[in-house]
């Protein structure tokens, strides 16, 4: 049985809140700071938050 990869969510903000997304079946809300890294995983559920602006900025400098 294969394990599904964690969900990846894009954010326009460097600080995000994650609660697992399943209401009462989720996890305690935690605030995650990407600290200029452009992404951060949730320590509870493994969701990966990616800074949307980081992708656009990198793409703009790829030329």
C-alpha cells in the first residue's frame, strides 16, 4: 500500500496557519513561518506550504 504524498498549498503570505483542514478531525492550529525559505511543512499533518510570490519571483529571473 503506497503512502500518499502530503498536500501542497500555495500562499501569498510568508506566515500561514494550519489546522489539518478536517474540522474536529484535524489538529491544533499552528502558525508556520517560511522565514525566507519559500516553503514550510506542517509538523502535524505534513502539508507543504509554498510561497506563491517566490515562484513568480524565481520565474521572472529565469530569463
